[in-house]
């Protein structure tokens, strides 16, 4: 056997970065079990990837069963793995922003919940998306966020809120509400009247 083939055989025995599919999740310890691909051998409990853990800033997003991940062996040891990242592919595709109708573009950040669970082993298809899931999209044009029918948009010079057919906008020119009423605990802006002696005024005009 040539030295080339001997070297290749030795290299193939060294644990290297591989893909895997999450098979069990322990959110309390931010740990997962993963089926290594293509062998489909399951690991023990290993550390899940942390989205961010810097000083006192921590962002947690545990993997779900069925998530496609990248595993890295610690010091090349195939008995000690850690999830180093999560990947999109033709099965688990990027989400579409409710604000733009597109997937996140370079220079943007899109966070969205309720997109549908990863495919299960039996059915092989992703779960249905959840109606009303929260989302947050940072773009060059502004910050968009919402949940279900409620949407907030922050742009340079204005902040707007919309729920159904009601919309409120705060800008340098003031605060406006369209499609609905402004109410306190006791009064309606559109429907209030004032006492004049023993009688009442009409409703506000203009």
C-alpha cells in the first residue's frame, strides 16, 4: 500500500467536523443528543451551540429535535463532541420576513418564532407554522417587530403601531390615530361630551 493511501486511512480515523441531526434536547442544561451523519450513530449528552454568551450578555435558543447541526470534536477526540453551529438546507429553509416578504438579506438580522418544528423521523416533513408567533427584523430601513396581527415599525423620525385596521403614528409633527378611538379608563376621545349647566354638549368636532 502506498504512503498516500496509508496517510488517507490515518486521516479518516481522526475525528473531524461533521453534520448531525438533533435527536433529544435538555433545555435546562442547554444540551442535546445528536445522530451523527451519515453513520446515524447517536452521541451522548453534549453541549448545544450558544447563540451568544459574552460577559453578562446571554442569548439562549435551544435546538429542537430534528435540527440540522454542525459538530466539532474537542481536540480531535471522537468521544467528545460539541455543537458548534446550526445550518439551513433544503429541508430547514430560512424564514421569510413578515415586514419585507423576503428572507433576511446581507446586513440584516431576522428573528422569528413559530416557524414550524423540524421534520420528525416518521413523517419526514416540517411541522406547520404557528399563527401569531413573535418576530423581529432589523434592516437598513428600520426595525420591524410584531406578533400575529400587531406590528410595530421604528424608522428614522417616526414610530408606528398597527393592530387590525387601527394605526397610530408618533413623529415630529405629533401623534395621530386612524381607524379607531383613543380611550382612557373613563372617557372616549371620539365619544366624550361635556356638561353645560343641566345639559351636555355634543360630541367633539375636528
